[in-house]
């Protein structure tokens, strides 16, 4: 049966439509529902409007692709928003169901299930999901995760590309930075990210690290000249990209090959989070996966399979 999932992330709202395991549609729009959320704990009117418009469009696309059922999930921004329930009611009017707000542990687990869906074996694998609002780590074996629908170890930290950028606006690209200013800003932002990600330092014993999320996917395309899924990156790649991005203003960043304009401002912060997570995990190299939370949730028993409302 063809079914659809809409995921409301802090930076992007995404759609995945599957017929069995065959992908019929995959969309992403930079709606940034978490924009300015840290100021007073409520969702900005403009961010609400952008996100609801994307959701309305996605319901139409899902219908066009033949989806009969739908579900909606949300992550860090709606975990924190004081008006999440009211916003969820608005989402329900368009989709037939209010979003399920995933905990950090659930977010990590579904990302693991998606990233390891095509893998077998009993080696322990770690999956790192760097989002706009949180960074989530899951460690387990693909075999166990598929059998039980859960992961043995999860850690969720409330820092991501949007949140770190808002703490350090210089990362956003108001203007190019010289080497001295780049190094100073990078060091300050890293120190902040590392403090939040400190629980990762105790996580060891896995054979491979897989990284998912828009930051990693964009960086992989930039490093591998267009290739994304399966790209192997190293910490040094992150360091070089951060420096190159901070040396450019936002408009110049947007013109770089393989970078989505919606992500050009927050990409340095996302890369800092990835690099600091890798340092704390004592890992130099990682594999970037296109398959992530959406695939993991949509193919799991958690999918609520709500009939699409009439057009």
C-alpha cells in the first residue's frame, strides 16, 4: 500500500511517499519552524505559515502519487515550543492527524532504523543524526534493531545547526570573515557545542559511524562533487568546509556548487556539530546516508496509517 510521511524538523519540513519500499516522492523545504524559538518559546507566525503551506502542498503531492494513508511526526522544535499543541491542531486540519512529537530517543532510534535498513550483520553501528535543533546518536546492531524495532543505546543532545547559528550569528554569513575572525568564531562555537555534546564522550565500542541529516548530505555533495549517499567523509573535510564557508558571505555561499540556498546560512554550524561529535566519539571517518528517520519511521510499526482526508 502506498503511504506518506511528513516530518516537521527545526530547519526543514520533508515528505516521503513509499509504495512498499519503492520511493515515489521525496521532498524537502526549508521552512525553519524553529526560527527564533529560543527567545520566548513560541513559534514565529512566519515560520508557522511557511510550514503549514509546505504541509498543504505535501498532502497534494501524496494524493497525486496515490498515497492512501499518511502520518506526521515532529522533532526538536515542537518538543520545545509552548504552543506546539495549537500548531499541531492546525496541522491536523490539513492532514487528518496532529503530529506525533518524537522524543530525542525516538528520533535517534528511527534514524538508526532508516540508515541501517539495507544492512545486515551483528556488528555494532552508530548513527548520528544532526538536525536543526538536536543531535541524536543511536548505537546498536541492524539485526537487533529490525527484530525488536528498537536500539540498545541512544543519546540526544539539544544542539543543532539552527540553534548553534542563533547563538553565534557570525556563522550565518552576514559578511566574509578573515582568518583571525574565522578561527576565533570557530573556537567559541565549538566550545559551546562540545559542552552540550559532552555525553557522547562515553560512547564507544561501535565498528562504524553513519551520519544522516541535511548538513551531512549537503557536505557530502560538496566533497564528492555531487555524490551523496554512501560518501565517506573525514573530520578534515569538515574543517576545510567550515573555513571555506566562513570566508564567504551568504550570497556567495549560495552560489557554490551542490549547496541548497536554504542551508547556506546554517551549514557551518552544522559542520561544527558533526566535527565536535566525531571528536568526542573518537572517530575520524564516517559514511553519509540518504536513508534516515523518515524511512525508519515510515517502515516501522509506529506508523499510524491515517486515511488521507478528502481533497
